[in-house]
C-alpha cells in the first residue's frame, strides 16, 4: 500500500504539517514524490512513523529519535520489545494509582482505614519505577543490586514527613547551588553548604551506611559523565552539573 500525505495523516492522526516537518528535518522522508508534487509514503515509511510515535509517546525528543533510528545497530524488534516494557511499566503504575485512589475513596466513606503510608505507596512506587527505567542500569552497575534494592525498600517505607523533608532539602540545595554557580566559586560557603544539603538529601534515599565521601564523589562524577544526569542539574543553570562535581570534590576532601 502507498499513501499520500493526506491519507497517511488521516490514518495516523499526525497532521500533514507535522509530516512535512519530519520530511524537512530528515526524520521521515516520503518514499517518492509523484509527478504532480505529492509526497507518497510506502510500508517502510508507515512502520517508521509508528516507531517515531512510540518514542514521542515516551517523551523522547525528535533529535534523539533521529539518532536512534539512524544508528546502524538499530533493531526494530528490540525497539518494539523496549516499547512494550515501557508501556507495561506505565500500565502497572496507572493500576497502582487507580487502586490508591479507590482505597482513598473507601477511606473517606469510612469503609476502610487507610494509613498515611498507604496513601503515598502508588506515588513512591512510580518514583522507583521511573528511576529504574531512566537510570537503573547505570546505578546498579555502579552500586550493585543489593544497595539499590535496599534503597528502593527504604523509599517505600518513608513517611509523609520524610518525603516532605527530602523535597525541602532538594529545593534548598538547588536554590543555593544556583547562587553559588552565579558567583563561580565551587569552594564558596554557598557551594559547600549546597553540597552538605545534597549529602543530607541523598542520605534520605540511600540505605543506612551506604554514604561515603567516595560514593558521594562517584555520584557527582556520574552527573557529568551521563548526559541524562547532567541535564537535570544543567536546568538549574547551564554548566551547573560540572560546577556541582567540582564543589563536591572539594567538600569530600
């Protein structure tokens, strides 16, 4: 089967404007252009568009999708298996949240008694699942399955107050880090205070006894070495991940 751009747009739900843009950036080019100037798409292009939409649904940028699809090692079957795993993870997360909301409604009606810890189980499990999906492989290789599993278990057992404390520490750390970064001195009082807040924050999530200066420095190294980690702190300010690593190295001397 072959499709004009209008037919493909109608079938896929993607606008013709978007398909033209995909062609413009070289992400999805038509099979051929007819004599009257119409873009014509074949089965290969249909399959490729499906892959693009899968990745877009998972939050992958168009630039990243382009790199993935043009990689000579790209395997469509493995990619589909990866999409399926991600969708099943999302399905499980939604089911847990549905169960959590259902129990909350029953609790409000006086039908059951719901502990404070139960009220946050779905959200905490989603945090764990998302973290595993994004960084699990790298973190487990660096710290080992046992430490990661113990840290995940610690998170699941956290109280509402502990979760709130962690969020307050994270916010205070990032605010202070931004001020220190603007001053440009990783040894400044602000930078070193931010590092101490960072230590307190990770210790909330890490299993007891896991923290050491070397582990702290290793985490900072990962922030810089892996672009997914560095992107988080570079949102505070461009280059902030490297600055934080320099500050932590000073803090851990």
